C-alpha cells in the first residue's frame, strides 16, 4: 500500500491534505474514492519522502463515474447487419 496526500480542488498552500492508502498510485484523469465520493485526479506529484510516495490534486465530485462511461460506450457501439 502506498501512502498518498490528497489536496481537494486547491493548491497545497490553501488547504490541509488528506492522507490515504491505495494499492497503486493513480494516474491523471483517473478517479479515486474519497469519503464516499469519486474525485478525478488532475495532478500527480511524486515525492522523495519515504512516508509519502506522492501528492495528488483532485477535483470534482461524482457519485459514480462508471455510469457515464457505460452510456457512452452503448451509444458508440457499431451496428452489425445480417445478410
């Protein structure tokens, strides 16, 4: 598990970070679950601190980001014609 600091919608100077543990370090534009809400990762800053692997800037609260992706894929599915 990796220890991460998360800054929600603000720069590190403006807010206190939340510490979380995740099995992997998320990439930019991925979603993380924090306090029962999903947040989109906007920035990942890797640190040399042995206690904290990375600092994440996140934005936006989404109840479940998977529902919009499923709807987009259903609309974009190609049609197969039978002869």
